[in-house]
C-alpha cells in the first residue's frame, strides 16, 4: 500500500521572488483597493489609522526587509532539499488558482488534475504586462528559467483520489489539462509553478517524482469551501492515498498563506499553534471572515493537515516571517512548515 511520508507547507508570495529593495512596489497597488481584515473591509488609509498603535514603521525599513528576505530564501532552499531527501514517488500539491486558468464562467470549488503531464510554462509578454505592480518582477520564481517544461503527472493516483472523494460526498471537478485561462498560455498556475521552479528547481534533484495538482477555490465567492470542508477534503485525500494498492512514497504539499494581503500575526500564530498540537477544532471554528483574500490560502494547509492526520506525522514550524510593506500592515506573513 502507498504511504504518506511527508507533509510540506510554504507560502508562494510574490515578495518571495522580489528583491527587498522593491517590496514597496506592491504597496502602490495596496493603496488602490479595499482589504478584508478580521471582521471588516477597509480602505488603505483606514487601515493605517486602525493599526497606528502597532508602530509598523519599524517593520518597513530596508534593514528589516533585507534580513527577512534572507530568512525566506533559506527556508525555501531548506524545504526543497528536504523534499528531495524523502525520495518521493508522488508529491500531491494542494493550491489555489487566482483567476489564472479557472475563470468565473467555470470556477470549481475542488478540482483534481488528471493529466499524464503537468506543463509549467514561461509567461508570455502579454501575461507579464497584465500583472499588477510588484507581481511581474517576481514571476521568475513561478516559471522555468529557460523554456517551457513538462513534469510527470499522476493520473492513476488522481483516479484513486477522485473515487474516494465521490464516496465521501465530494462532487469534484476533473481536468486532464489546464484551461487556457485569462493569459492564453494554459500553463499550471503560480501556486504550483512556485513549487516546481523555486522550491524544487524544476525537479532537478527528484526527476523521478510525479506530481498531482489539487485545486481548492479559496479566493472567490460564492463557492469557497469552509475550513471544516477543506479539512475533510484533505482527510478524504489521505484515505485515498493510504488505500492505494501501489507501493509508493507520497508527500502532500500546501501552497500559499499565511495572512495576506493584510498581515494578522495573532490569527497566524493561533492557527500554527493549533497545527502543532493537532487541534483541528480551533482551526475550523475560526470565523470565516478570517479566511478571506490571500489569508484564505490557509485552507490549503488545513487540507494537508487533514490528509496527514492518520499517517502519524507531526507538524513542525520551520519559520514564520511576517513581511510588512506598508503602514497599513499590508504584506505577506511568509510561513514554512513540515509534517514528518
């Protein structure tokens, strides 16, 4: 039978692929919108006023940015090495699509990729030009360095997972290739590309490893799953893997999170502590207004927590690196962890 031997979690923020001297570029975009934060939605200036007691000016100096950038890069390198060391046969990557391939004319809550190959493509000129300020500069982290690449898919495991999900009451979408999407290039979205390129260096140290992309619609109303639903979705995936007849070593990875585009360290530390203690109820009982915008990607981690829950693996936080980029508290709480 297959064994789940590893769980991984990593943020995939553009800040991770941006030199720290350019972190302020993304703050330009922050000023234009409104942002969910706890139980409200705020304009940028309202957040500045709301959070002025936190003295966030101390968090957005070049010295702090340089130090946190270095910590982020060390964590990413470490995760890549650990994944390679486990000599996995399959890595299941649970991520979300941010309107890259699944659009509002067809936005599944859950989708399983069933293709024989996964295509990670270089962004076209039109793709790069469509990205907001502070995002295009980081696109290199999500795509192969020189040319489009294809990586082995895991269609047999995908079918096993789909069958178990149906038994457990999940109406899951399937896709044998990524839709063309809004950029017209039909490559795998950045939540997955970040693992392929930045963390795994285009699978150079684990060319034998197949990958299974699993999509959760964290971002977009009205069909976001609840935290409890994401947890149970992960448990069903874990049960499917453990009942798979092939003698395979399987890892499960979460892509995204923690709190952003407004950082909430209290929420993050509460959830991470619960993950370390295996306390599912604390996590799923957080009001859903916490799990909005980019913070919703915590649900990818919750699904991985569910998937490894019966495999005897324990969560360990590698590092938590809150990277603020403005006085409004916008930025990304970059987070890195392992279940071993």
